[in-house]
């Protein structure tokens, strides 16, 4: 254990809806041989933090919250060799922990790890704090790439969850569209099935995950990406990041239908990325996707599905649901992130100290800022 | 028009539930330039014919029924050149018609053709008759392969619908499992992800489509295929055709759970092929598939889906629904069928003349025969 770790630290604690505060808490200690203690440098405030803040879902009362963070290793358990991690290493953390050895971890589905948990939830104190304990550190931390530029490292908070979640949604679209179609008795050459010409409705909901997905789609060659939201500033950002068209579903309620008619010959989108999870969003996805198209659903729904078995049969619908496998996808997503991260620096428009938690949550809740990062290097 | 075509013919007509009869009808004529008149040689009775026979769905009253047939071209429209089809050609027909030129036909999704219809439904007299008119003949008929053996051609009735539908369900499984998984930070080598070791629950419901799917799975290298049904004779046939295990869900109600525990380490099946469409079958599929696994659903459901958005999210479920694109898939399915057709000859256990329609429907309805073919070569 490093001598310089103080016994207490500052941390942001959730007490209930609209009730968070910065408090003094005991600094976490190594509990298991594969733990690491991280000194946090940057810690993001994620849109999902608002679910409990707004009281939409039950939050972890009296828990330190936050699941988007990076920092420096200041202590490690006996099972972690120096070839794995050294004291002083700059590391990124995934928003979940995962054991690394169960069937799901071994097969590329770390988001379904038998022992997974999310930082800031019950049983796992989060990273909006000066220090955070990382269980299963070998399969939760990744060394931060050595900076080849002088960009602010705070942008890496996006790699904990948001960017990789967007990447996951896109990867499934690429996998689906990459499947060799049947070409029929005429052995028709499918001349227009190039990636550039696929029409993709992505995302439904242009929050940070959606914007990352949009940028990845563009990067991979999808040039006809249509974005839908009802927040003008988000739609402007989507334009800046390369959206082919943007649609404000509140002020332009017929535009999506017009785009489908005009841009797809009324066939519909080849794929739709749904990041909201609400039944209404899935209904829009169903209505907008072409027959035999693909819906990549990242949103965590709680409602009945807005289509029945016959609807699905008649449209030959293909759907993929579920949480991102952040750890499994980290290497391939990081490679793309390194080339795109400059585009995302502007996402983070509000950097403050841990002391300013109340105000930061309020501003974020009221959509007055896009992305809050608690900067512990200040 | 060939001189020898009589003005009237025998045909099986649907009048209502449990009411079919063989009648004299006017022989169809060329109506459009891309029509063909087929002299039927073999015409199958399909399980879906029972839906209307039993009154489960509204049948086409006073219509000639039947959508599984093959025969010889005896007349053709002026748009069909001799390089396409000649009088006298032996041809197979798909169970649907398709225009061949719409977006869906051009892109490998002929089952979604803008102008599709099914033989034996309203507006399109079927093939349980001596003659049948084939609209869009260029994209509905396929030349029968020259026989390299002396097998009975009646087995080709399976190529109108059943075999290719089973193949379609399997193809989607192969496409899904063939996607490159994320391998994680450890860059783990996935040693057991060979096709031989995938556990596939296929089909749920071992009717003719399911048996064809099973045989295709085996042919493609899937050796661990588990079949579920409640009809002992079907499960015996599944064993004969290479099922790894068979489960009678009525007499062995806990066996599926035991197989999942023992054979998959309680992970679940990599993929499930569902051929029934009922909510209960989809629920079994959902419960049996592993997280991040794949459900290939061929059944035409009419009920609400037995899972909501959260169920799908939590299990990272992937599902594909819909009707087979028989014409689009014909060439690749035929290639496999030619090597496997010998296995299917025994499917057809009741060959009769068109005159015996009443008795044939009754026997088929009562599960006393597996597959009826009306043999017009007799």
C-alpha cells in the first residue's frame, strides 16, 4: 500500500431523487488479491446517472456513484504482477466489472459476465470520488494509450461506456449488413449494396451514445445516416459530426416519412439503431426499417414490445437487443477511438471539481450542459 | 398453345373446413405475356393446407388449392423466350409467385416481393390440379435438374416450400454464428467455437420443415442438434436423420432443462430454430437460448411475443423472423437438396390420384400419414 493514500477522501454520494452531495468518506482499501485502488483523474456524469437522480429508477441510497472514470494505480493486490499493472500506471476502467474467466467473458460477451456489476450500484462504490476500488482489476482496467498528442485525457471518460456502447450498436449493424444475401435464380449482381449507400436511421435519440455511433458509422463508410431527436442542440451536433439528414420529430413530425419515401423509394432503412429503449422508439424503428432490415437496440426497455409475432413475421424483422460488452470490445473500439477522439473533445462542456456535485447534477438534469466531467487534476 | 390441352381438368377445390372435393374445372389459359401453363406431375399436400382445412384460418372458398407442385410446360406467353423456357421443359415451381424486378426480388428477399401471392390463395388458383397457370413464370419456375439417378421426382415437391424454408432458418443460424465475436482484452483464443460444437435446439417442432432443417444442419457440420416435439414418430424420424438428442416435451417435461444443464453447462443453446410460431414455442426458445444467442423463427405467429423489452435487453437476445425467400434461395438450397434428397424420399408415404382428395385430407389431418403427394403420372 502506498504511503501517500489518505485515510479519507471526497466522494459524491446519492441519497435519493435530486439529492446528491459531496462528502468525506473512508478511502477504499485492497480487499482481494486481484483488486486495484485507483486514484481518479477524471470522472464523468453519465445520462444513466439521471435515471436515479430523477427518481425514474431506484438509486443506490448512500452509495458513491459514477461509472465513467480513469486514473492512476496507487495500490494493487498480490495477484497482480508488474507485467500486468504497475503502481503509477495510467489506466482506463470499464463501467462494469467482469471476472474474465466465466463462459461469457471467454466468449466475447463480458456484459453478461456471471459476476458482473456496475460501478456506483449496490455493492460496488463508484468512481465520482478521489479513489475507487477496482475488483477483478485484470479484466476491468486497461492501460491508457500513451498520448501521441497533447489532448486532454478527460475525453477517455467516453471509453468507459458511451463510445463503446455506440460502437457495439454499430458493429451489430455492420455484421448484419455484411451477411451475404441470397441473389436469386437470376444471380443478380447487387450493384447498390455498397456500404456507402446503405440508409441507416441512427440513432433514434442523439444523446452522447448516439453521436458516438453516428461518428463510427461515418468512419466505417456509412454516408447516409439519418438522425432523429427533439433537442435542437443535439441535432446540430449530429450535423457537425456528419449526419446526412437530421429530423426533429416534434417540430417536423412528417419528415421521417418523407425521407423514407424520397431517399429510400419508400423501401425503408436498411438498419435502425435504437438507443432509447422506450416502446415508442422501438415502434418508430419497426415502422422505419425496411422488410428484412435490422434493428440494433441498445436501449434498456421496460415496456411491452410494440409489435406481436405476426408483425415480426410479416416484415421479416431482425432485432438484436442488450447491454454492451465493454471489456470484450475494448481493443477494437479503442483503435477507432484513437483516430476519432478529437471530434469528441467538444462533448465535454462542463469540467468542475468534485465539490460542485449539486450544481453539476442540476445543470445536467436541465440539459444546460451536454457532458459533465469531474476533473480531479485541478 | 399446345393442341393437346383439354378444355377442362380435374382439380381439388376448397369449400370450407373439412370440405374439399375433386371437381371438373376449366383448364387455365395464358392471360399475360409472361405466363406459363404447367401440366402438373406431382402436387403435395402441405401442413399449412390444414390451417384452412381445420378452420383455424379462413380458407379461399371455391378456390383450387395446393402450392407444392412440379410439372411440364405445355404453353407459354410471348415474353418467354426459348432460352428461358421451352414447351416440354420439366420445371419446379416455388410456392409463391414473385415479380423478379421489385426492390425485394432484386435484393434476395423474394418472399417480400411487392406483388407476391401464394398458389391456392385468393386470386391465384393452386396446383392440386391437372394444369396450373404460372404468372411471372420467369421468376417463379426453375428448370428441374436432369436426373442423375432414377429416384422418383415426387421428392421435389419439398423444394416448393418445405426444404427451402428449413434451409432459410438454418442459413440465418449459420450467418449469425459465423459473425466474428469480440475476443476481449486478453485476446482469448476461442477454442471451442467450432461449428461441430455449437449446441443448436432445432427444431422446436419436428414436422417436415423441421426435419429438413435438421438434415441441413447435420450436412453443414452441426453435430449437436437437439429436437423437441410431442409426436413419437416424428422424434424417431429426427433420430434417423441425425438428431444428437430428441425430447418429447409431453412425456419428458424436465428433459430440456436437464440437457441444458448437462450438455451446455447451463449456458443454453447457441441457437434455436423455432418453426411453430406459437407464443409457447417462442417462450421455450427464449428460455433455452443462451444469453447473446440467436433465435431463428420461421413460424407464423399471431400472438403477443412472450417477452418484453427488458427481457430482451437482459438476455442480449437476437431474433430473426419471417417468411422464406424461396425463389431467392432456390439455387443454393437446390445444390444441397441434390445431395440430400435420398434421405427425404421416405417422407412421402402416401401417393394417390387427384380423385382421392377427401380421403387424403382426412388421413393427413389425423396424422395417419406424414406426407401426401397427388401423383398425376399414375
